[in-house]
C-alpha cells in the first residue's frame, strides 16, 4: 500500500510538471502571438499590472489622445486556473480617471472560454462586464479557495448582506461555467491597480481632466474632482458650484454642502441662488445648508 | 386643588380636582389587539397603545375606572395622526364609555397632543372604557383624561411630565429600592451574556429589559439572526443565539423560548421584564442607582449596586450618568479610517450625522383565499410605485437630519409607510390576489446610535491591522460592513433601502478597555454602544460579537466585586487573572 501511495504521489507530480510545462509553452506563445500589438498612439506608459502569481506583467497606458476623453488601458494577459486546468485569458481593459474599470474588449482570435472550452456567449460577456463593474462585488471579499466548496455543497439561502457573501451571491456574481475566470479578472481590474491609476491622475491633474470628471454621471467622479479644489475655490467658483448642485446627485450635493465655507454663502446673491434651487435639493443636503441660511 | 407649573418664567395654574381622572392607555386591563409601545418614552412622554393590525382593525381594548363624583365630564385622548397630509388619517379610532361610543374620530391631530373627545355624564362608581380601532393601521393612544373643567391637560412635554406626576400622585422617587451586585440594563444578547457570566461567578444580577421577551434585535419581535463567531464564550452564547435562518423568520420564537429557559436556570439572575430604565443618578462620577418604570403599570423601582452595565444599545445609562459619548460619522482623518475604494461612502472627509439606519423586517405569504389590502394613499408618497412582498435587512432608513434616537418614532413610521405602500403595490399585480401580510415588526431594529467612550476607542485600523491587545477579550472574523442609503448614489431609488460595503479582514480583537466608560467610574458597556468609531462599529455590531462583549463584562464585574475595584483598576492591576477567567469560560467547571 505504501509503495502504491508513493507511486501515485510521483505520478501526480509528473502530471503537474507536465501541466506547468504546457502552461509555460502556452504563455510563451501568447506573449509573442500576433494578438499582442503594442499601442502606438498618444499613450503614456503608467504602471505595470502583474497578473496572477506574476506570470505576466501587463503594461498600463494612459491615453491622452483626446482631451475630452482620457482613460487608461492595458492588454491584459492572465492565467486562470481551476483545480485541474489552466488557460490564459487575453483582454483589453479600460479604466477611467479614478482607476475604475470601464469596459473590456476581446482581441481577435482570443475569445473567452468557459471551463468546458465553450466560448462565451454575448450574455456571458455582458454578465462579466457587469460583475467587473461592481466594485462591491462579493468576489472582492472571497479568497480563491473559498469559492468552490460553498458553491457546490451548501444549499442556497436568500441574500444576506449582513452575513456577507452567501453562496447564492457568488453564483449570481460569476459567469456560469467561468467561476475562476470571473474571479481572477475581477481582482485583476479592481485590485490595487485602481489606487495607482487614481494616484497617477492626481499627480498629472489638469483642467481637461476636471471637465471630464465633472461631466460624469458617477457622483464619485465628481467628488473626486471636487477633492482637488482648495477651500477658497468654493467661493471663487460659486457659479460652478451652483451648476453642479443643480444637476448633482444627492451624494455630490451633500459633499458640497459640507465643504462650503460659510463665506461662500455670505452674499445675498448666493443666498438667493441657493434658495432658488432649494426645492430640488435632497433632505441631507438641506440639513447642512439650512444652518447657513438661518444664520443669514 | 391646583397644579402650579412654571413654564418659561410664567406660572400656569391648571385646576385639578379629586374627580379628575387620568387613565394611561398602556395600563388597560384587557388590551385586546392593541400593543404596548414603550420605544419613544423619552421623546413623547409615555408608553402608548398601538393598533398594529396590518390593515385589519384590531380587537377592542377595555378597562374599568372609578368615578368618585356624579356629573358631566369633558374627555380628551392623547394621540396623534402619524401621517398628516391630504388624506384621511390612517390610524383612526373611537372611544367608548359605558354604552356610549363617541362619534369623534381620534388619531386625527398632528403631533402628540390632547384631542377633545366630547362630554359625558358619569355616575359614581365603576365605569367601562373602550378603545375601538377603526383601521388596523397603527392608531395610537397614550392616555385618556376626564375632567369637569373644560381645560385640556398641558401639551408641552416637560410641563406634561410634571402634570402627569401630580395627577397620578407619583412620589419623587420610587418607593421600592433593590440592591444587586450588578445591574444590567438591556436584555439583548449582550445583556443576557453579561448576566450569565456574572451570575456564574456568584453575583446577584438584576437584568432589566423593556420588552416581554429577551434577545433584543434577535428576539421574535425584531427577528434579526445572530452573526459572528463565539470567541472564548461558545458555551454561554449557544444558550442565547439563533440559527442562521433568513431575517424575519418566525423560528425566532423558538429561539426566544430557548433563551428565556436558559436565563431562568440561574437563580441569581433577577429578571425584570417590561421594565424600562428612565434615569441613572451619578455622584462623583459613580452611578448610585438606576430607576426603572414598568411599561404597563407605571410602577417604579430603584436599582442600587456597585457596578452597572449599559446594554441598552442607545447608551441610555451612560447618557443619563454623564458618560462621554459620540454620535455620527467621524471625519476620515479623525482616526485615519479611509478606504480608497469607497471614499465618502465609507468615511467622509467632513464629519456628519449620517449613521447606519434602523430596520423594520416584514413578511407576506400566500393564503388560501383572496383578500383585499386597503388603499394606502398616505404611504405611496414614500414608496411611489415601488413594490415588494418581503423586507430584509436592506429595508433601512437613515438621514443626516434624523437622529436615530430622538427621531425614532418618525423613522419607525417612515418604515411602516414604506412597507404598507410597497405591499399595496405588490398586491395589485396579477396573481397576488391571495397574498397577505403575515408579520410586520413595529419595533425598530437599530444598528447605530450613541457610542459610549471608553479608555480605548475601537476603530477600523484595529480591525484591518489585526491589532492584538494584552486585554483582547473579544475575537471576531466577520467582514467590516458599513451601510449607506441607496438613494445617495441613485436618486431614483426609494429612500428606505440601503446597501452594504464589505471590507474583508482576518481575525481581529476588541480590548476590554473599550468596554468600560472613560469617565463614569463604575459603568461597563456591551453591545453596539461600546467604545468605537462609526467604522469601528461596522464589524463588531452583530450579535454574537456583542454577546462576547457582554460575557467579557460579566466576568470583569465578578473580579471587580471580588477585589472591590473599578473596571479600570481591573485592567491595571488584575489583568492576568481576568484573562485567565476569560480563557476558561468554556470549561465545564464554569457551568453551574
């Protein structure tokens, strides 16, 4: 029995070495494959995004071609492994000025595939996109080894965010048949890269960037732009403040209300301007502003 | 006889006669389907009766009262229209005296006040009083007053309080004084665990709770399941916790029974159910006693002892005792609690009052017969066309301008509107003819309010850095989760739904120094009012974790008594012995 056990162990090692060898060959092929076209226009190299276990190092570029539309991009390669198989996924990924994932493109001849090697359907791509876009996804708080047992063995419960993730949440978050691909890509595009890209934006911040951020539908993008302001900007740029507040989300307006220095509302004109938009403001914003208006 | 009240420098004289009669609604002998609601005493002055019939009028409440003098009496009821607006008041009721049912529709005035009912001739002797609910939509009645003078009782709260004491001839202090080694206020999981741990070490413990069942948010009245790990106190916490059923599940009733049976096994836990503390008197930063009042009968008791535990959730004992406390979201720089990914949603640049909100859980079910749910125009203002058949933890309400304690009744009522309106919309869908409301809580399940300040303020950094303290008495692995209202990011969402942000952490530890007050010498705290920041509360606010806090405090109290020392001195001088006691909690020897 002991001999058999040892024998099995040796065989297992050989199988694993074989797979590793195949993986390296495959990686080498991918690295030098025609799909890997290096960008050539208006791109600044920003940072390197290491993929799983540092098998690949993907360069992230800042696209400066259009001052109305800055973004970051990278042709991302990453191995995705489940218990028995490894494959390499290849995608072009885009991030916004805050380092948030925007979207991905597949590359010609490199469709994403599931565990059973069937290619992703259009709804699978859509699902992947939505999951990658969800920064608060359950995938962000799960370790890789926590995925499979829970999905397979525990009965599904109703969603329970007080608990954190339940099994149903994981199932709902991933592309069916592509658990590890979804998981790996989520961590790749939403991991530490966001903070680095945001830092790059802050370090190279300019008015074109501000314009772009202020046009966003995402309240957190507008707040990011506002965070670049000095306190006196809220007074000096009061017409801009008003414009943002007229169109702003409750969260943006609440942020502005807390940041507004009392002197920015000191003049009668500014008081009136706030009163004119008062009915459109949310209760949280009003609860802050009312103090200034009453003081007047 | 007159009642002289000084209001703002003016003297108001309210005539009182021996034949004036004040009847507290909550003291009715037979309450029928009306429920006693003591949640908002500090804000509106009293427990009251609530006709929480989910849209079906509840059974009458009845009582008798004695009249000492024949004659004509004016009658008032203290009530309120809880949804004033361009519609009929949802919570209407009538008052009956003997055979007469007054035509006046009650529950139709804004804000708590005395609504005139009418005039009636009463004969000396016993008379009958009836509250007749008309709608099942949460009519409320605080008290009924009969007087031969046509002068309503005072409406202003502090004046009313003094007037009430005079009319009811309440003594300044409670007549009955009780002494215990440890007085625990609040019978949630933390309070029960504190009581058990202390009782097992031989202390005589008073456990004061303002509900008929134990468990707080885990009880069948609120029905949140317990989360977190057991830490060092598995044996104790298994007596108190719940299975991981969905929130709102009726199996919470079985857990109530388990919990109550386990607490009753301890002869030295003296249980005071339906008693609500209303005062804590402090001398030289030492609490001398806590006063409590029965939520129905109005009887009062004084609890004295060397040590007190605040497990009220809202930090009431600390608040009354003058303990330092915090409320709201600190600025991100106060404790350095930023999380880049979620920025302002996680910890704001500027401080505010936008704490995590309170929930009302609810359920509906398919019945055998079709039914009609009444129209609720007063609720649709809140819900719009939003439809739902059940409510989970996301049914949560918070706003920067609403205080989770001071505005508690408004928050509860807003959630009731959200539930009734959403259910009404759901009911209109084809196929839902047989759908009916099964259960709607009327008790707020709170997440966050006052946090008493201890020698250590527990923060996000303690969790994400996995800081081990020499006095780590609580251990937890659960994610840090902090909630925000969905309509912050998407203004088209209803204002009563929240979302959770999760920060994954490894094991983290809470020190004993976060479990006693910084400035009130003999006060412990356990539960969500422990010493922490807003984000610091995000992880440990669930009930197995707060139960761990309770057990740790119960053991601490036993050693404090043994050496006649303060909670702080226990940390300074007897930490080793204390930690040994904590680590031995699961030993069979500790199980009496």
